[in-house]
C-alpha cells in the first residue's frame, strides 16, 4: 500500500467513521415511535422522488452495518413491518402484486393525525417492473439478524415461517422453464433500467442461491419445504459452477465449440457461437484469473463482469474455493479497470456506441461509464471486503477502503461515480446515499473484526447432486 495513502487513512479514520455513523443515524425512519428502516438518500439539494423511501435492497446493506455494531432492534422492526406488507392475496389481476412478493420500498405516510406504511411493489417505479430481489434480500437480512442476535424464535414464528415459504413459492413455482436458475425481466433488481440483463442474470442467481441457503437454515427442520430447497440448491450450484464459469481454459473450449448439437451428448449445451466472444476479452482475461459470466441462456453468453454477483458467489460459497481465488486474482490483476479511483465497477466493460443505443434504448442515464453502465458504486465495498476476508486477501479490502476514504466524506457520500476510472461524482448521483455510507461502515467493521463475516457467509454445503451430469439429474427425476 502506498505510504502516503496509508498515512492519510490513519489520520482521517476516526473522523471519517464518526461522520459516517452520524450520517447513517440521520437516515433512520421512525414508525409509531420505533426505528424501522433507513431512507435511500438524505440529499436536500435534489427532489426526493422515491429516495425518501426505505428500499428493501438498500436497507440490507444498512442492516449489515447496524448488526455488526450490535443494533438489532431496528433490523427486527424492519423484518416485522416488511413481513406485514408482503403481498398475501392470490391475484389473477396482472396489475397487482403476486402472492408472496416483498415490497421494493415503503414510506411512512401521515394522514389525519394517523400514520401508516405505504408499500411500492414496482407499480410506481420506472418502467413499472416488480422487484425480483426484494424477497431474496429479506431472507438474507433475516438470517443475518438471527446469526447476530440468536433470536431464532422470531424466525420460527408461524407468520415468519409462512412468509419465508411465500417467497420460496415465487421462486420455486411451476413454470415453463427447464433451468434451475430464475428467469427475470430487465430492471427487476439493483440494475433497475434496461441494460440487457434480462434472462438469467448472475446477480439474481447468486442472490437466489443465498436466499435458498438462508431458507434452509431458517425453516423448521421437519418442514416439507426443506428437502425441496436442498434439491434446488444442488441443481443451481452445479449449473452455475459449471456453465457460468469462465477462465482461460474455458474460453479456449468455447472458441472451438461446435454448434447446433442435439441430444444429451451435446457439449455446447446452450448453443453458444464462438463469434460472440468479444475482442476485449482475449487480452483482458489473465492466465490465473476467472469469473462467472453475467448471463447465460439459449444462444447467449454475456461476457461482462458483474461485481455483485461474483462477490456474493464468493461470500456465500456458491463459488468453489478455487473459483473464489480466481475471481479475487482477476480483481487484483485488473484493479485499475474494476476498482480504479473509487471502488468499484458495477459491471465491466461499459456498453458503448451502437451496443449502448440498442441494448439500453439510448438511455441518457446509462451512458458509457456512468450509473449501471460501468459506473462505480461505493456500496459494493462491503461485499468486496467480505469476499477479501473469505479468501484470505484482506489487504485488497484495506487498499480499497483507503482509496474510498480519500473521497467519500468530502464528496458527501455520493450514490455512484462516473468515468472509466471512477474519478467523477455521478452526473445524476444523490448525495448522502445511505447504502454508500452503510457499505463503507460494514466494510470497515469486516476488516476490524473478521468474525462479522459469519453474518453473511455460508459454508460449502452443496449436496452430492452437484457432482452429477445434467443427464444424470434428468434421469433421476424421471
């Protein structure tokens, strides 16, 4: 680590952390006299829009920071209130939230001297897309709360057991699909705008795996859902580890793929054409590195690197130990591209030119190297820190924190940064973005106390089915 950077970090650390905790405290929402969540942003210079609401995915980061500091009450209240907002009625109406859906966000509404929680299930969001990820994050928060507090009784309450199973029903229900992964539309998770992530995006598959792992721990052992969850975990683990994985050896295989193969003996199972391998990848992929590709489906492999999916794969043991080390090797060797001046890129590389026009629909917010299109998001610090701790590379987390420490406070905790190196505050970024603040604090606490990793990590509990070939799995299920 550069001596000047290390000196700056040590001198500033106390004031920076105190300021971050104060900013996080300022973001807390009260409901009926109790803290229930954190607003997305406290930027008074911009119109609130929906940034004055508590987002389920955003609060997941706040929850980790708060639980690591021993503040379980607000997380408990959040879990109870969001469970109360969960869609509990079966609708055939396509304009209403499906049974089991967790809200994307909620806010406290005051009316005639009364207050109540108003939930948004996506009907007010840009492009009106329901959140696929909110229930998955909710399960992770519940599991982290139980691990931090030992309050297993909350998860074992009948209403919580039912809520868990309603989320699982949404994920495991009968469908037209034959893959163990989840099929989702564009804009249904953190990347909430058109970015070519429809289909089977890695970020959702990693969260899906995490939610299944959490559910397997939270459900009563005798529950009928437990074997179903464990079976899907096996299928999903095998699928991601084998078909999403990309390193130099795998790239050489894809380059020489035959196409239009038919039957169980097919090697190119998804009919990927070698001509779709992008030019940048040939030079960018190091000999000792690897990663999970961003998306996979019929005739499609999205070769972009998506940070959250890969980091969560490490943290939760979706990735094998060897794969985890290869991902961290890639991040270390391509540090300037993926971390740069502000950790870290949500995806790499950015869509540019005609690709940007067609895939994003000429989205003026997702211009190249901005927002979701290659922008840098400081909230990812906590996942980078957790992955670094899990793989024994804590020095990378310290280096990333040192870089972030030089800018975040003086820039008023921006939502994201723009530019290929992440040097510019995002053109439309909110200041005092809560998950930026919480991501920094959670990362700092993970570095200071590695035991906090237990809140979000899982051991590699992949069942025997993971070692089988897909043909054997199909034969077994017949």
